[in-house]
């Protein structure tokens, strides 16, 4: 408790010290729509709108080092380099800031003349530049940002903001600094990039995903990158309901399917929210089921105890020897007898193995780039996936997710359809989104999947629909009580799997 008070006292002191250093002036002809801390008291985000054009930009307001602080920064940087065996040792033994504090204590006479505020500012920059993401570190600390992209030297960084969509930022990279930044980031991820191998797609610290094009080998503007940010607190199915991405009815229906090990495919364009949906609905899986996830770059974040995560490996040298692709991973995964195989994205021969696994009773979850189930079906039946038409019905359900314009003009995500797959070219709309009313129209009267669950369980359709209504009650209860954290939602759903009567009594009577 004392330590927490001490930290709060230090933060209050630093805020008062740095307040005058921040650029609090609004550019002429503009207004500040929003201001919030990124890493207080050192960096803040200002959302600014040009009053003439109406355009919106993202401004990072960051305290700067003065000349004497830059000297201290360089001294500490050199001491860290001299004492640093490997980044792994820092992470394992101390954590970066603990390591810096240790260096400061060992050399306290060298820095005893420096004000506390200056030392804290230098520590912020050291953490930003060595352990963080350099210039863009403030943006990477913003939970509202989904994507960060740089299209070349001396061009504004663009960010995708959850509230304001794609907007330019006041951060740019110079030529050498951009190459140095990308090389360092890629090297830290244990990969290599060069003029000979100018394309890289990999996972960063914190499981963020970066795609890099290096120097001017394939892009005239020089080195460029796009970072897809990974949310530390993944969205749950309750979040999706709250955002109106799906309805309570859709979530309850998907829950029924997941319990019966039915296979679901999430279809959409880049950035539509496919992986977010995939992550969220895995929280509906029975906690006793075993899940295997297979990806090229780790993006799936499942809070499930019996979960195995497999990631593909690039081959060594020009021959590609030692490469382990999704095809090999799925083949290996099937031997471990999972209840569900989750594939981050199907696009090649691995799709055939996945459909084979579904034919033997495994449930399947995957994403696929397409704008509709019809186009996805055509892609699946052509090379390189080559799924026979007779196998298409093994994928029981398809969710088509799309980024659409809301009534306020801002982009939002909607599951525009949830379709049951009867044959390779015959589908039933279980739910369809109406853009005029922003309402999900249910059409479960002729649901083949619910009929199949009825046949498998020996229950009548009335009993199945009664169970469906119970699932809706549970999900509405979670929404109304504000239980949204992924692990809490999964825990509550797990309780229902194990003792449904107790959970329903809790909801009805509060006991």
C-alpha cells in the first residue's frame, strides 16, 4: 500500500513538472476533439480537427529531453550496453526498468546532481527506445489504435483509430532511422530482413503483427511497414453483443453449434474483424474440450486451459529446408485428438487437411478472405485448396463479417449474415443483418443445424428451442451485469456446462 502511494505521489510530482513542457497549443484554425494520456505524464494523444477542411489528425504530445538530459540519456544508454548480456536475461531476471534502476544505483554518484524529474524522463526515453517501439511507442500504448502504418520515409504515420478510423499522425521517419527501426524490430523477433529477403511478416513483442517491405527493392518509397496491434484484453462474445457486431440471438445460436462441435468459418476482408470474432466465439467452447490452433503468425488469443498453439516455421536458406507449414501443423494436430482445430486463416493445401479432419468428427474454426460465402465457396473448390464439392457441407456455418458505415458516419463492424451450409451451392440464412434498421433478422424456423442437434441429442425441436432461449437469457444477464472480460465470460459459460440448473437459479433468484 505504501509503495502504491509512493508511486502515485511521484506521478503527481512529475505531472506538475512536465505540464509546461507539453505542447498544449491548438494549431491555428483547428480544435481539439479529444485529449487523453498514453503514458502519463510523459505522452498524450490529441485528436485535432481542421475547422476549414474537417479533416482529423492524431497528434502525439510528448515531453522532450533538454540538452543536459540528452547527455544523461547517452551516458545511461552506454552503461546499459556495457552491462547487457542479452535482452532475454533482462526479461527473465528483472524486467527492463528494474535493470535500468539497478544500473542507476550502481552508478549513483555519476547522476546524483540530476533532478529526479530529469532522471524519470530519461528512463521513459530509454524504455521507449530500447525496450519499446521507438518513435511510435506512444501510439503503441494507445488501446484505441488498431493499426499503425508507414508508407515510406518522411511521410506521416497513419493510424486506424477505433473512433475516428484512418487518420494521419504527426510522427515521421527519416531514411536511416526507418531502416534501423525495422531491422531492430525484425531482429528482436528472431527473424532476418535484407535486400535479398525484403519481405517479412512476423509477430512482435506483445503478439502484435508486423508486415515489412524493406528498402527500395520492391517499393519506390523505400522501407514501409504495417503493424496490426494485438489487444491484451481480448474481446469476448459479450463485447461483440455490446458493440452490436452480433446480437444475443446470434451468440446463443453459435453457442449451441459450438457445444455440438460444429464447424464455423468467419469470412471477411482485411481488417473486417475476422480474428476478433474467431477469438470471441472460442469462449463458448466447452471448457473440457481440447483446442488446437494453427497459424502462420500468432494472432489467436484463447483463454482456454486445454489449448495448444502451433505456429508455422519458415525454412532455412535458399532451399527452404526445415520449413513447417500449416499443412504439416494440421496433420500433426489431428494426431493429438483435439475437439476443435482452429486455423487462423485458410488459403492453401492446409484447407484440404482441415476438411478431412472435420470429416472424422473434429470441430473446425477458421477465417478466410472473401466478401461472401458464395465467393469463399468458389475459392475453396479451386486450386490450391481443391476442396471437393461433396466436402463443403462439412463446414456447417459461415459468418460474413464486414466493416460498414454506421448512422453516425463512423465505420463499425457487423456480421451481415450467418449462413448454414447445406451443399456446395445451397445455403440457409439463419440470421441476416438489415442495414436500414440495423437489426439482425432471425430465420431459425428451418434451421438445419438445430434439426441436426435435435437428431444427435435425441431431444425434440421444442426442447432444443427451449435450450436456445436459456442461452439467450444467460447472455443477456452477462450483458446487463457488465460481465465482459473474456476469462470471466468463459468461466460463467463453463459453470453452465457443468451445472445448468444452478446457473439458471442464480440468474432468476440471485442465489
